[in-house]
């Protein structure tokens, strides 16, 4: 608990009592540098707001500039968001008396968030977006150079899981990384603007889509998981599926952003994290033995798959969202953008044809 953070937050005027209540709760969990991480269950218990209301209030606080997602995750399951309380322009100034009896101004760092709201409300998709009517439910073979798993090829399961390469990340020299980044910046910026202006179904609010685009752009920068037209089409297909199930689309987007997920995954209770993975040690997904242990526990035999990375993808999909899924997506995407897109489609139940197009929704 930070007395300084709590004292500063109480003096702020955010417009409504509901988001102010959440901000006070977060300040109570904060440390002295105004960084805070608290599980959703802890916040619910503290202020007795339901999850939907808390998510809406966190979104509002981010829009006002009082809160930023640091991109870091913590906790035993690696799903608790680390936030930075920030000071927006026009925030109330607060002073406290220090040990020397002098009045000093206190407060968090200034907000770095820029509100980018670009384009019209009804943009169009640029470039052809071909759809495939295949209903086979399979995921494409992404590479043929990875090491094969022990076992005969005839033992491969009917569900074709993506071949994700050999599973090692090729690090570029620092100088080459810099040159590569400069070369990609301009076209990536243009692409991201296109994706923000993509044509949306009537039931999908523009603000929710823009929030998701902003989140995925940040994921691309931090974790090298590309935000592209194929990835956007897969996301829209998943949102269409959730809409058809009667799910609240805005809450689904907010939940995935809050948890730092790359996709719109169906949320599982935070308290079930260890049960899902059989109380495996934190970070098990970084080594082969951890994947094999999970496969054994889930009765998924690696011999059923031609490549070990296909086995990893199947384990990920069976376990559901978590740091293991984010780890595999990042590792595969760093090696090949195309294979990363195919894995993303597989995990979203959006099979693609051999030309890389998603099946029509």
C-alpha cells in the first residue's frame, strides 16, 4: 500500500464516482512509484463492483490518462496486469509535508498515452480479401524444415496442427536489428492505419475495434507478434463467432486487453490457472520437458504429430489462454510472420486455405 499514491488519487476529479472508486482501489495496491498489480478478484473484493463494471472503469481511466498498461504481467499464471498510475494534463496538484516540514509536490509520472482516433467511422478494407468456403477445420502446414517427432508419419492425427518450424529464435545482430526496424517502420505504420479503418460489421463498436488495434500494435512492438490483414480477419471472424453466441463484444475485447492476450480468447477464472496446468512450475513452457509433461497429463502423444512444434500448438489450444500461448505465438512469429499468422488462426478456430485466406465467417 502506498500512502502517497492514495493521498494523490483522492485529490483527483475523474468525473464519476465509479471509476474514482477503482482508481482509489488501485492506489491502495500501488507501490511508491505508483505501479500497481492486483488480481481482478482482489479488486472485486475491495470495492464490491462486478467484473464488467471494473473493466469498463479501467478503460475509462486509461482514456482519461490516469492509467497505463506497462505491458508487464505477473502472478503465478503470468496474467495479472502491471499498471502505471499516471498524471494527465490538468490533474490536480497535490502537496505533502516531508520530514523536514517542507511542502513538496507529489504525484505519478506524466501520461505517455496519445489518443489516436484516425479515419472515418465507416472505412473500407483496402486490397482483396478472398474467402475460402472450405469446412475441413484443419490448420495449414507452415514449414517443412523442423525436426520430426519420434513416431511414424501415419500416426499423425486427423486434425492437422500447424508445423511451426524448429522452435528456436534466430537473433539478429544489433546493427541489423536497427536497420531492419527502420525499414519496416513506414509500411507498418501505413498498414496499422488501414487496419484501424477496416470495414466493420454493424454490431461491432468502432471504439472497441480501435482499442483492440492499439493493443495489438503495442504487442507487435513489444513481442514481435505481427498485426496484419490476415490477423485482423481472424480476429473479426472470432468476434463474429462470439457475437453469434450472444457474448458482449466490448467486454470480450476489454477482457483480452486487460489480460494482455494476443487474441480474443475465452477467459478462464484466474484461480484455475494452476489447475489448468496441473500445478506445473512457472515457466514450464520455456523447455521441452515442460511441454512433454503437459502432453502426458492431457493425454496428447507427441508421436501423433509430424513435428514437435505441432504438438506444442495442440497442447496450447487444449490448455487455453495463458503465458504458454503468448510465448509460442511470439517465438513462432519471430521466425516467420506467415507461420505466426497460421498459428494465430489455428488457436482462434479460423482455418485458412493454402493461399492464407481465412474461411468465410
